[in-house]
């Protein structure tokens, strides 16, 4: 019964959810050219905002941008997971939201982000991985960047829903060395075993398909207004996230440098 319920939920989500529709329409594949207004990249690049659904590859591209431009990449997910792991007061409040696949309230997220952006290594610029996720966060971020006099570049990584499900539900992690695999796209040499240390691979609780479906539903509901707003303002740079990481990186650099 549980397996049948998951299949029914999955079919319903892919057919009816706003994100399933957005994958084919609202988040059109890069190249539409409708709202791509990129500015020339300055020596101090400012804020690079990386948007996209869970599993779109924001972390990979964030690290590459960090290395390319010598600026820090700030992943709100990593910041929150670190607090959960260390069982800080913030982490204890965040943990239930993350396990349920829900967005963390702004009242918990905003203070830790503002403190991070005030640090010295953010003076030349920084990459925000997956933030803002709500319209309130976007408005708050705009106000903060305006106060600091920091320009921003908003990138959207677009990946179809079916591929996202394989990317996320297929992910396996080594609990000893944290090396990540994917049973569909990057499997280990021996099924279920880490190549590096022979440890049995595990699936994180938030990588279960039922949790992923909730995360995508939440993303579509909460983040689509952010995408729509940036698009209306002519600030959105759309990137085809279904390409190889190298191709995605090349498209990002080309569009950041475009007049």
C-alpha cells in the first residue's frame, strides 16, 4: 500500500503541480532571451544569486564561481545543516523543517545570513546558493544589498522535474568520507559501497522520493513569485541546467560577461 501511495503521489505531482508546469513553461529553457539582461563582469563582481529547484546543481556551479572569481560561496543549506549538526539553538529550531522538506522561516534564516554577509571575505562579492526562496526574502535581500551598495546578478538553473527526481532520489552518500554518488548518473564501482573506503552508502532522509516531492511542491509554491518578480524586473539570467556541469559553467560565464 505504501509503495502504491508513493506512485500515486508521484503521478499526481508530475501532472498537477505548478513546478511540473513551470518546468515546461514558466522556467523556459535558457535561450528564450526574453529577460536575460546581464551586465559586464566587474573586478568586484558583487552578489551572484543562484536560483533553481533542489538538485539543479547550484552547489557545483557555486563552487566553480567561487574559484573563478575568488569570492566565497554561501549556501544557506550548508549553513543550516552545519547548525543542525552542531545542535546550536538555531539548528534545533531548523531541524524539524529540514526533515519535513519545508522552507526554513525567514525569522530563523535572515539573522544568520546577514551576519555572514558582513564578514570580510564578502567585500569583493559572493555567491548565494539557493537564496532567496521567498518573495519576502528577495525583498529583504534587495534592501540589504542596496544598503551595502552591492550590485547583483540573478541566475536561474532550469532542470526538468523528471531529471530532478532521478538526481535526488538516486543520490547516495558515504557516511565516513561524505563522498556523493548517484545510482543513475554516477554509480560506485561496486553497488552500495564507497569507492574510497568501502563503507556502505546511505540515502539521506531528505533524499527519499516522498520528501523530494514535498520539497519540489514547496519550491514551486514559495519560489515562483521570486522568479516572476525578477523576470518582470528584467534581472533574470536563465541557464539550461540539463547540460553537463562544464557546459553550464560556460553558459554562466558567457551571460555574466554579456553587455
